[in-house]
């Protein structure tokens, strides 16, 4: 059987976050904690393991794969302490280290969500650290919180909120808006109800993290309207995230009625994280709605070897042209780096299985891989490449 080699293909990471340069050495426990999705401070502790290759309590396959792949990159033994020691030496010049990792993974561009962390980091400083071009999605929740502090009544808030989004969408680097409504009130979006939103405004002013579902639904409708008018993409967090997500209402299937409404049928919508673990639902949605897309981020790389299974499941329904690569990296460049390498390893096995079953030949498989890794992004977002 012919062996595919996806390593030379460049990758555009369509969902990730900026982070500051790590200027001080990390302990093994700190390194593992920064790699994790956990928000619990005591999740990882330095403990006596009895054997250097006994996994650190609380770590999983994603952590293990990170250790194994970094050990191969550094040329050291795949032991957490040794890998972190090598990493700290290399990262004594964080800019050079980050750029080396990005070159090794052939990362050619980033679509960044500056909504995390807050306060906003500098895009230019982050681009200087990585050495690759970037674009942005503009998150609506920080706008809501900022204007709530500035507007004493709902009418002023609503007017300024819409004007802020409209102005942001004119930005040269801005490719769309982003919402994390799944972390606040869930994805069961009701009709646009301005009166109900106004009635909840006082509660929102008292607590910016309050559910205030009618207000949040109203603000998402406004964002969708502005994306439609500007022909920009609405990015919607779907599926799991950190511990604050309203998990029972994070299934992308909750969005189907909203997205197939004639008002939004022509709106470009990007399902962030592909709805994981509800990837089949997300794949079905992008297969039946003309301008809805998904990325495979967060589950890649955080579910480790499961990325192979997810890729196979997504393409049971999703058109090849509607799926894009992502990582959801948010603290360290190793996340961006591993994301590309793990994705390519897993996608290679999936594609080679399709070739072996005579579903396609190697040329078709390579075109699919190029599409998912970068070309779909350039076509969906009309980026000259």
C-alpha cells in the first residue's frame, strides 16, 4: 500500500488563542498544568512516582503523547522531567523556541480568538513571537461586559453594542465574530426578543456572568445580523470546553432551528470545536446547510489518539470542503506544535485506510488533506494565498 506523507503540507490553525512568552523555567508539575484543560489549581502535583516512566497522577493520553513526541524532537528519553529540562533550556530564548516549533510543524497562519486571555494581548507581539501571519475573530462577550459598565440603560447598550460589532467587522484582520454563549446560557437560542432582553439587563449589570438567557440570545441575534450584512463568519463555541460550559446545552444540534431559519440561511457560520463529543451532529449540520462549517480543534490534540476516530466519524457526513484544522492552543507553543503533528499522524492513518479499501486513490487523499489543513480556510474566508 502506498504510504502518504502529509508532513510537507502547510497548516493554518483556524482556532487558537494568543499567549505570553514563558520567560521563566517551568517545573514538571507547572508544565503539565499548562498543557491541561483543567482549571483546578491542585489537579497536578509533583509526587514520588517510584519509577520515572510511571505517569504523573491526573495525566492522560494527550499528556503522554506530548511527552513522547517532544522527547523525539529533543532527542532525549521520554521521561517528563527530562523533557521539561530540555524544554526549559530551549525556551530560554522563547521567541526562537516558538518559531522553531512553528517551522517544524509547518504552521503557516493562525486565526486567533483574542477573547482569552483577558485583558487582551498584543497581536503584533504574538505575531513577532510565532513568525507567522494571523487573523482574528472578535468575541462578543467582552464587548457586552465593557458596555454594561458604560451604559446605564438597555437602549444605550443595544445601540452601542450593534455599532461596536459593525465597526469591528470592518477591521482588516477581522474575519468574523465569536460567541461563547455555550458557557453562559447554552445553545438553545430562542427568538430575538428585545423586550425580554431589556428586562434582564439590570441582572446582567449586577452579574456579567449571569445566565440572562433572553439578553444573551438577543446579543447573538444581533451578531448574526451584522455578520450576515458584512458577509463575515459567526464563530460559535460548541461542545466541551473548560469546567464552566453548560454541557447539557452545548450540543450543536441545539442550533439547528436557528441556523436553518431563512433569516440566517445565507450567514456564514463556523462551529468551533466541531461540537465534540457531538461530532456526528455537527457533521450532519454542515452537510445540510450551505454556509455552515466546522473545525476539528480542542478534540485535537486534547483527546490524543482519539483524533483518528473523530476524523473518521466527521467524514461520515461532512463534506471534505467544510472541515478545517485547528488546535485550540492557549498557553504554550507546544500545543500548536503537537496539534499539527498529531493531526497529520491520525489523518494519515484514516486516509490510508480509505485508499486500502479502494474508496479513493492517493491523489484524491492528498487533495483532501490539503483542503482540511489550509485550502478550505483560504476558500471559505477568501484569503489570497
